[in-house]
C-alpha cells in the first residue's frame, strides 16, 4: 500500500468543505452548482495530490493491481468519512425530505452507486497524479 489514507482523507475533507462553501457563496447569487460536482471533485483533488506524493516516493508508475488496491482503500476512506458525517446532515431539510420520501433500500443502492463512481475517479486520478508527479521529477 503506497497511499497515505489519513492524508487522502484530510484532503478529501478539505475539498468537500471547500465545495460546500463555494456552493453557499454561489447560492447567495442565485447560481447553483451541478449536483455531481460535489461527488466527483473532492476525490479527484485528493487522488491527484496523493498520486503526486506517491510518485515522489516510489519514482515509478504503480502496476494495475496496486493502483486498484490503493483506489479501493481510498474509496473506503470516503465511505467511512461519509458515514461519520451523516449525523451532521441528518436533520438538513433536503436530507430529512429524502429520508421520508425515498425508500431506505433505494438510498443504500444510490450510496453504493456513488461509491462505484468514486472508485473509478480515484483510480483514474491516482494514475494521473502519479504521471504528473513523475513528469515533475523529470524536469
């Protein structure tokens, strides 16, 4: 395992909080943010930075299996942090309405689907971050 999961989690949290703040600022001007952006951008940001750090450490690209293992572990961190954050959002009007109107099994399936998307984002952008890091090392 090459990824530092604590650093990845902190980067993901920072990007998530940043997305929330940007969304609140945009809402003041009546502008909305695409819903999927808040799902995709934090793991993208964290995976690229973690990939660049991995490149500085090992100085070679990860093989496919190692990249998938690291991406899966990073996705597990996202799942854990999301579950830990859930009580903070539980009484949010949007979440409360969703809890009442949408069946729990459907919400669980949606959560798993979003984790699959995050897994793909982590895998793709971890490799991209490693490539960027290796390119920087060559310069």
